[in-house]
């Protein structure tokens, strides 16, 4: 059973070889790695082609134009030859037995989706370029899904129960740490929406609500870089705020369209509003509120790019929507910026100490 690992890449010279090497070093060997370059302007393509010229399982694919990670993942899915597809970002890594555990669960259950329950976060500051070099005792096990199972578990076929689980935080929207049957994706025409953020949440939710056999395994297998230079971790500037505001509002439109096409949701349209609220709350807590705190209302209100986003979605009602939004965010208590190197270090140091104490 071949597994296709799709890796979107853009200007990743510092980290990509470590990420790909973590795949090449897997105990499960029947795989291909599709590195889809999104028109990098650095040496990423050259170093990948040179480093893996004698590794036939690693292929470098060049996009014709820069179009973002969603388009890169879609291109990879078009070209994938594996029976299953999984994803890894070009600055993250996977434990050596990740694909073996994925494959074992898929073979036992014939799953459409295999879903791990968490991630491993390097508890060092700053995180090294070689994320795989962080000692095991310095990796914090962040079980993101609430009420994660103790053993491999097949979700109920009841889509209403799956929606309830999603609303309760049981099934996170990341695509890394999940593996998808290629036939399932193609039969249902499942692709990533052309958004710069939140496209992975929409894709994962669609898969959750359309899959036949959906399996959770109680493993944290992906080593995830909390801080860095990715789109979602950008410096908190007005331009970043414009991007996340656009992603939130645009994602809301796309998600509503995709939910409306799912048979169960068509019959139970009351679920749409609750799902939209849940996704918006996630964007709020992780991105919007930290960025609003750091950038500040004055800079946000005066930025032409942010004002253009409001006008594009709300037209003549933009002024009222902006005022309501800004007044509300002025009154909210502060939340931490999970992607700030300083705040990350402060936040996880105690948690890592507590974890190591429990494991010891």
C-alpha cells in the first residue's frame, strides 16, 4: 500500500531537508514524497533536487505561478499515485513510525480517513532549523483533540454525532496528522479552497462529514513548529491582520457553500450556523484577538488594506460592521499569541516541566 506524502514548499531552504529526511527515514518504506514548490525565490528547489537526486521516492514539482499552499496541495493530490495521501509542511517533521502506524490502521479498517489526536511541540526556544534534532524529553505532547480515545477508535456513522464531536473540539482541522484514502478524495471531488488560511479546516471538516470509515488513533506523531515564517505565523502587522480578516470572512462564505452541499447538512440546515460560529471562534482565539491586541485599534482603523476587506464583504454596511467589531474587541480580555517566540517560550516552559515530571 503506497502512501503519498504531499509537501507544499515556499522559500524553505533552512528547514525542508530536515522535514523530507524525516519521511525518508520512516520504518514504512512504500511511499512517495511530492514536494510542490510554490515558485520559491530562494534555493529551495535546487537544494531539494540536488539532495534527493538519487532518491526516486522524492519528487520535486514546480508550480507555474505562486498560488499559495492550497493550490500546491491540490496539485500534489492530482499527481499522487499512492492509495493514501497525507500532508507534511516543509518546516515540520514526523516520528519514524508515523507512516507505519497510519498504514496499520488503514489496513485493519479500510478507512477513508485516519486521524491522529495531537502533535509534538519542541519545548526549546528558539526552535532549531533541524526540528528532528530536539531530544524526545524536550518534545511536549499536545493532545489537541478533547476526549481523545485510549485505543484505535472508529467514529460512528451518524453524521450528527460527528458534528457534535467537532463542535465539542474532538476533531481538529489540521491536515497534517491525518491520512486520506485517495479514492475517497477523488470520488467526492474534495480539494482545498483557494484561501490563504483556514482552507485546511474546511477540507478536514468536509472529510469528516463525508467519510465512510473514519478512524482515530491515540498517537501524537507530528513534530510541529509553533513559531516560524509560515503564513499563519506571520509578524503581527496591519497587513497580517488584513490577511486573517480576509481569511475569516472568505472562509465563512466558502464553508457555508461546502456545508450546504453535504446531504446530511441539507436535511439539517440548522447545523450550518453552529459550525460557522465554531470555526469563527477558533480563528478569533488563535489569530484575530492576539493580532488585534498587538497591532492596536488605531493602526487597524487607519489601514487601507483592512478597510478594503471590510468594504469588499459588507459594502455600505462596512462602517457599522467595523465599529461593532472594534468595540467588541476593545472589551475582550487579552489572549496569548501562540506563534510568538517570546510568548510561546513563557507559555510552554511550565507545561513541559510538568509533562516530564509526570513521565518520570
